[in-house]
C-alpha cells in the first residue's frame, strides 16, 4: 500500500481556540473537502517552508555582502572629494 511513500511519524497536540474561530475553520475545511487537522497541517507546513526560504535567502545575501563587490578599483580610491 505505501509503496514509494516514506512513513511519517505523527504526534497529537491540543489546541485551545475560541469557539467562533473553530466553527469558521470547520466550515473552511468542509468547503475544501478536508479535515481541520489537514487544513492546519498544510498551513503550518507553508509557514515552515516560507521561514526556511527566508533563512536561505538571508544567508545567501549575507554571504554576498561579506564577499563584497568588484568595483574595478582594485581596492584603491582613485578620486578625492
């Protein structure tokens, strides 16, 4: 049945949400033909993915800034004010 699929270990959590918010979430889940759990999992995965992308971009740009740019001056100032 799970040919080619990696088994993912799952863990339960408890959330305390305002009742009116939970009702709205349930309606959204029904409209999307999914469960509240799946809806929350997808949303949290997206948050983690965005955070990882941000951290990678931040590291890449810091590396570029630390390396510096070749301005063609060979490190010498050829002008004065």
